[in-house]
C-alpha cells in the first residue's frame, strides 16, 4: 500500500512547468524531497495536498484521488509549509483549542508533552515567537492530530541545530508506527540523509532521480585511478563526471559495483581509492548531470582526454 | 529501553555499518548475551533518529553474519548458536585493521607497527 | 475505511468551527461597532435635531465599519498573513471555505445590521420621526447592507488588498450618492413626512432591486469560488 502515488503529474505556469512527476511513497516510510529553490518542491507538495490542482496526471493520497478526494484524505494528513503562519494575534493555545474541536483523534496529552519538549508556552501570542518557535508550534499542531501522513515543506529551514534535532526526533518517533508516513522537502541534505528511507531529487520541474536511500548511497562512488599514457576509459553506464589531470583520473559514478571495479582494473587502470559520496555531493552531481545528458558529459570530456594523452 | 548506541557524523563509515559495529561490540563484550532481544527496527530508528531502512539494513547484514536471528513477528535476538569468540575475533580484526590504516596514514611502516604492538602487549602483561 | 467515511460526513462540523473561530476573532471589534451604533441612537435621542446628521452618519458608519473590518480581517488579512495554507490544510474544500467565510461574515455583520436597524425603528418611528420615513429608512439600511455585500464579494473572490480597497471606496461613495439620489425622488419627498408608511412602486422597485442584487452577488461568489483550481 502506498501513502502517496503520483503519475505523470503536470502543472503549467507562465514561467515554470512541473513536468511528468512520478513519485511513490510506500506506507510506513519517510521520503526526503530534495531540490534547489524554485525546482517545484512546494508545487508538488501542494498538488499532493489538493491545494493546487494538477493540469494532467493522477495523484492518489492515502487511497483517495486528489484533488477530488481531498476532504477524506486531509482528515489524515498533517501539512506544514514554510509559508504557513498561525494567527499572529492569537495564542498557541487558541490554535490547539480550535484543532481539538475539529479532529476526533486529537491527542491532548501528546500536545502537552510536545509543548514542554518544544519549550513552548501555550499562553504566548504567535507574533511574539521566534522563527524556530513558530515552526515548532506549527509542527505541534500537526503532530497532535496524529495523522497517517505528514507532509512538511522545508520543516527545518532556518532552524538552529538544537531545534532541528528536536524536530527530527519527533519525526522519527512518528515512524515507530508502521502505518504512518512522512514526505518532507528540504535543501538540508544532512537532515534528508539522516532520516529518509527514500530520496527524490527534483530540478527545474522534473524528477531527476528517486530511489531508496541505501541504494542511492551504495551506488554512487568517486574513484581515483592512476593510468598510463595511452589509457582509454572503457564504456560504462552511470558515468556522471570524468576529470583527468596527467596520469590521474577521477570518476564520479552512479552505478558502482564490484564488476565495474574489475572492468576498470582489466582496462589497465590502477584503482587508488574508492570513496563514498555524501547525499549533498550526489545531489549536486545529479543536478549538474541532468542539465546536460550524461553521455554528452562523458563525450565532452573524452576528446580532451585523448588530447592529454597525445 | 535505550541502547545507548551513539553514532558519529564525522565517522567515514556508513551509518548502517556503524550500527552493525556497535551491536557486534555489545555482543562481543557479552553485554548482549545470546538470546537477548534487540529493540525492534522502528524502535531503534526512533532512538537513533536514523531512517528505518538504514537500521533494517544493519539488522539484515548482522543476520547474514550470524550475529542475530530474526523470528517472524517476534523480533530480533542475539544468535544462540553463534560463537562469541568468532564475533570477538572479528572485532579484534577490525581494530587491528583500523590501527594499521591509521599507521599507514601517519607513514609508519610494518616494523614501526610491530614495535608498537610489541610495546603494548608488554605494557599489558605488566 | 470506516473512519474516513464518518470523517467525510462531519465536514459541516469543520465549517461550523471555522465560523466560530472567525466570530471569536471578531468578537471585540464587533462589540465596539455595535456600541458605536447604539451610541449614535442615544446621541439622536438626547440632542434630537441638533445632532441628527452626525448621529445618522455615525450610525451608518458603525454598520459599514463593522462590515469592512470583518471582511478585511477574516478574508484579506488571513491571506496576507499567510494563515490560508493552515486553514486549507484542514479537511475542507474551497467551497467549504467559502461557505464558512460567507456564513461568518453575514452572521456577524447581518446581526449587527439587524439589531441596530430594529432598535432605530422601535425608538424613532412614531415618536421622533413620522411613520412615512419607514420605506426610505428601510431602503437606506438595505443600501448599507448591499454596500457591505459588494465589499464582501470583492474581498472573497479577488482576495487581494487593492480590489478590497477599491470596493470599499466605491461602495462608500456609491452609498452616499444613492442616499441623496433616492431622497430627491418626488415619490419619496411626497410621502416621507406623512404619518402613514406608503410603499409606493418606487420604494418597492428599489427594494426589490437591492435584495435581488444581494442574492445575485452571494450566488456569484459561490460560482466564482467553485471555478478556482489555484487557491493559495
């Protein structure tokens, strides 16, 4: 069962298009949604929430077609976005009272626990809160509803490390239940790398890559090779970047395997070092290679390699 | 229940490997005896604030290595049939490997390392 | 599955909570406008003709002010202050949102309008003013309500501050002009000082047009809102 399933979702704006977005979040898992500013993260999340209607494509959330089934779906979704504010002239408590009346599953005890864990005073007006406190207050109003699906748009942006830790902790506490899921966008790749089961990269309105995190981190490597004068790199798939200087070649690969390593050794290269990449490095390399197709990137550097060899 | 497992972001090993090492060490030291019930994958993920898939992978590889066994619907346990000495041996080898790598990085040769080892074993005996 | 079916059925309760929330937010300002309206009646009673014009302007302004304040606070401010994503993430549709806003506003401002109007009828008619003023007074009071509905409809459909302010200025000026215009009618001048309320064709036509306009505007709001796919 999938918590979220998007198929060929398209949305056109005058200066921005969301193109054929496919996205699947299995129930019980966390997906980190990563992309530069303006890549289409917020638009995608709003379409998933039924707040914006797609021009084409199918969106199913918690078994409900969106936007038609948005009421039924939203009973079980908690949404917090960076541009969402609580009522400034009202207290945190005002919001909690309001939501308690709406949601049958509202958990008062948990809300009280979160107030103390987030160090928030329910009698304080929202306009007097710091940025971090506002974000925590907004997240609190969602956590205490105990929704099946949490959709957070940039929940940790602009927060200090302590506040970030507290929030990630709470998100992971949600995941103790097997039927609850989280989709969150961020450009903090560290947070995404830490708690996500699945990772999706988006750039310029298109999904660049989407996979489970362990596969992501396992399949990307940077290899340092030492090669002879006339060395030619064998054909390989998933080659993202080739940098050559003198007798050294640094390869960035998306499809690393032991077989590939053997192939390189057989081609006459000495493998000096095999490095794992952080999610941030993978993200940047993915975005850069999506701007120009990987073959063009490899072909582009090939002549210069031969030039260096000649 | 808290496992007191501490992960390091500065550690170059992947997180799943860190979790495996931490659990293996507890087993090797006898703190987690054969038959000891491990926290569930989701419990440990919540405690460590790392993704479920990462803990799942650590458990899978520990299972493959014979350190733990997972019984469907009942949870994961430290393997009863496992030879604790084997795990200790592995733990020792890991430590040695790390020492050698560190030595190499410092430019120490085989003889330097051997001398160091000699020195440490002598210190221990005293 | 069972939970979601019951949940869908309880949407009216969410609309009710949204209405109650807006009423809570508007409680203090509304009481102030209402008291100002009552104050204008007291003013007219105490000083009669001398304060008549001022009391009249204060009376109209109290209702008009309550309307502008309610529409701006509950609709325009909510968008400007970025509270809308919070509200729209609740289990409601745009239609539910529209229903809640229209209900809250019409209940609040309609309530103030109705109680103040009723009070002025009871207090003035017969004693201070001749019964012949009843039709004119009714038309002027409905005109204030219509002006408010124009503002409400504009804020609701266009959401921005600029259209809201344009509507406020236009409705206010239009309202003043309308009062002078209607008072210049022969059919009005000939009956207004009589001891009997005479509902001649002029009064009825104008009143009918006003009520028709209010109904059409409210309908247009729901129609325009139902066509929106982009709401945030």
